[in-house]
C-alpha cells in the first residue's frame, strides 16, 4: 500500500506526488480512509424535510460511496439520520421523499418508529431472542447548523469544532434566514481529480493570473489564509468601492473591508460567504480523472447579488475548471513527480496535503 509524507515545514515540504492522483488503488482507499471518516453536507432541512413526520432518502457521497441514508423529521421536529436499509433482508425502506407516522418496509412489512426503533414484524411471533439491538435502524451522527445538515459514516473529528470556528466570523449574519435558490444552484462536471480541484481552491496565488474579474474586486496583496485542525479560511478584502460586509463591533475583522470569507472543510467542502449570502461547493469524486462540483446557493440579500467578489460565480468556476483540467493532463506526464509550496501563498494547499497523508496513514 502506498504511503505519503508531507513535511510539516512548508519551507521544506514537497507536494503530494503525481502517484497520489494517478494511482487507482489510492483513489479507492480514499473512500474508506478519508471520506467515510469525515463529514458531508447533505442539504438544508426546509428543502429536504419541509414538514413534520417527513423523510428523505439520500446516498452518502454518491457515486464514490453508495451508503443508503434516510433523513427523518419526527412529530417533535427532531431530525435524525439513520440507515435506509431494513434490518430484515436489506431492502431499501424509502425510494422517494414522503410522510408518515412510521417507516414501513414494503418487502415484508417490518415497521419502525420515526426514531428508527423496531416496532413490529408479521410472522415473527415464534422467533427467539427477537428483536435484538441490531434490529433497530443504525443511527448516523447529524449536525444541524442554522438549518444546514451534515452527517458522517464514522467521523474521525468533531464537526462542532469546525462550525464553532465558522460561527466566530460569520455568526453575525442572519443565517437562519438563508433561502435556497435553485436557479443559481447547479452541478459542474470537471475532468480532473477531486483533490486537484481542492488544491486550486485552497490558494489565492492563481487569482491574478486566472481570474481577472475577481482580481479587480479583491485586494490580492492583503489576501489572508488562516489554518485550523480540519478547516482553513481565506479572507478576501475589497478593492476600491467593491461591496463588503458591515461587520459589528467586537468582530475579529471589525474595521476591515471584507468582501468574502472562503471556508474549506476537509476534505471536499467549501462555504463561501458573501454580503449577499452563501455559496456551498461540494466536490464529489467520480473517478481519478473526473469529479462533479455542486454549487448550492443560499441568498440573504438579493439586492447585493452579482456584485464584488460574489459576482459571476459561473465565470469563475469555468476559469477554475480550465486550469484544473490542464493540471490533470500535466500530472500524467512521465516527467512530473512532485512540486514545492510557496511559503507565503500556498499554506492552505500544504495543510490539505498534510491531512490527506495523515488520514491515509491511519
């Protein structure tokens, strides 16, 4: 099995080698060793579960991981994430969103409460030692942050630590009022390894060379990167009269003209906060040469849309795609092995590579 090492000192470190992106064995290992042990954004509660006693099936990080999950909102408005697999013979409980006071398997009639607890089963009166704990539906951890839902298969870190750090800077925004905008939400198919897409996101180094429009809205020279255990933050400050946040007194950046907060959560989620609202990007691996990037848009103030750093995100995405796809072709070269990090501009990429190496060693 391949192992990787990224030196903790960015001044001495080399990037992950091309083998990391090219090796099919490494790609498959990422499913169990990285993605099953981290968190995924699955949607917002009002879109997925608009009413009490409702449920919504989903797959965890499809197509890389096809773990059938079921989100349930019960009579008391509590939301749970549980297995969508009947504990009798493995049938899927729900194929479509729906409502009901209980969950019924339509294969042999096994019934569960909205809390996932076994309730009844026809023709099992003579079964001994039944029901057992494993006859209840498996429960997955769930985090609900201002209506945004996250879950994990077997998390290696507490998402509350990540959300707490995000709350510190963007908690002044009325996040409970975020409204999903389906028109501005879309998927992009990128012909590149998912980690290459993240590599590109995690540095502002390329902005003056790739994004002329974005570069006109933010001040590249004052661009900041802040590192946390399983997350990092890039801050773009406004250039000229480009729109910026109105920050309250006591805020860590009070008095500064911040145009965007770019949060990345290991391994594949981006939360981009603008004065108009939030753009969430989820990078889903399809193969070692292809990814799907979902842009999920939530609006707070429509009057500020299409201005400053948060303007024309589709154009910015297309520019990023062009670069990522070019790098994908480049790392296939027999003459490329590994690179070095800019100590002043690529702290986020170095952090990402260190985390990948660490998780693949566990």
